[in-house]
């Protein structure tokens, strides 16, 4: 037994009924384009070979209308034009797909940025002092039995350069300045390196 489907008569502004093969109005085209803009594809919205769109009837009410998926494909492949506004259906769908990709790309970038920020926080907050280990692999302690720690030069360098990179991004006084007329880039991490070297000496805790 065939399923009953929602059907309405699409009414033009002059009150006359529009033939089914002339259903491509701007309202329909933009409704389908919005579906593509949401998921990137028309296929994900079809059910039993039909796509349901909400159209305005003669009384100004929104009612569901089922359109064959094959009909929508026909509009797209044959560059059909909307009857009332003259818009190219294929162009609307193509733009909708671009919008979907842009939105997905933006979401991915936001997720990557969030992850990057979390990692930056970890780097800035990581401990750079490590226990001193003797040649025989034992932890070195002082006369009170407490472990001795010292700054790890590599970890401190990573932390310092990360901090400087962030400072350059958000504070103008840390930013690199470039001159093209017989001058070099004015920037140095010498102060930070000096800090690393000074802190390599063993420190008791």
C-alpha cells in the first residue's frame, strides 16, 4: 500500500495554481540551499526518495511539501532558474556547499586553537627544576636527606621561548622590528639564555 504524502496546491500571486513542474520558486530553492548549508549535502535530507520543505500556502501559512529527490537533482544538473526571481539553482547550491565547508573549517580551527591554548598553558606552567641524578642513577640529596634539584636547561629554554612568543603576539614592546635599510632584525634571547645558564647550578630544596 502506498504511503500518503503531504500535498498542497502552490498558489501564485495572481491566485492561479502552479503546475508541479514549475515548483522551482526562490522559496523552494533557498529552503533546499539552507539544507545543504547545514549538512553539506541534499542526500542527508531525503527520505524514501523525497525531500520535505516548508512552503508558504495561499493563506500565508507554512506547510510541509514533499519534493522528489530526483526533481531537485534535475534542477541542479540542468541549471534551472527560479520562476519568480531568476536565480540559478545550481549557483545557490554551490554557494551553500562553500558556506558549509567554510563553517566546518572555522569549527576545526577553533578546536585546534583551543587545544593549542591548553598546551601553551601546560608549557608555561610546567616545572623546569628536576632532581639531580648521580652517575650511578641515584637521586642526590643534601645532608638533611632532601633531594637536590636544578633547572633543566632544555625545559627552561622551551618555556622561555614559548613565553617570549606569546609576549611578542600580545605586547608591542616584545615584538620584532625589521629595518630594510642597512639594518638587521633587532631581537635577542640573550637575556633569557643568560638566565638559563645562571640557573644551571645545583639548588637545594
